[in-house]
C-alpha cells in the first residue's frame, strides 16, 4: 500500500523557519520525482517545489524561490522542504506528491500557519 506521510507543519511567526518532511512507503521511492504543493483557503493548489529522482534538477515556484529548499534522502525514502523567511501568505496546507509516468501519489497534507 502506497503511503506518503507529511510532518513538520505548525504555527510559526513571520520571518521564521520550518522544515517539512514526507516519508514514502509501499513504492520504489528512488525512482519517483517528488513535489511539494500547497493550497491556501479559497485558492487553487499550487506547485511549490520539485526535485527529480536523482536530485539533479530542482524547480521552485516564483513565490518561494530563494526562500524554500527541496531535498531528498533516497536511503530514508524521505523528501524535505526547508522553509525560511516565512510570510503570512505562505499559510496553507502543504502536500507531498510522488510521480512517475502515469503513477501519481499524494499525502494527506500538513498545515502551516504563519502568523504573529
């Protein structure tokens, strides 16, 4: 059974940092491109960051470029999202996604709230 489990969300003050983790199981994690998406209340889900299976290529959305860093540890079947200089507009549910060809798996999400 494929599972993606996000953790690390919570409440943080503006300017603070959080690190999200997503642990995968039930599939060959190292073969999959991994993505972080987020969805704020009343908004569409948006791509935050993407990392290829070998970590050779990373991509960031315009709103998070320079502040967020995606990384992965294939030995631990885990992908990370380091979030720095957080802003109130970063408040959202953050979802982990694993994708390879037609296979597409999602986690249940973790809530990040940026507020003073």
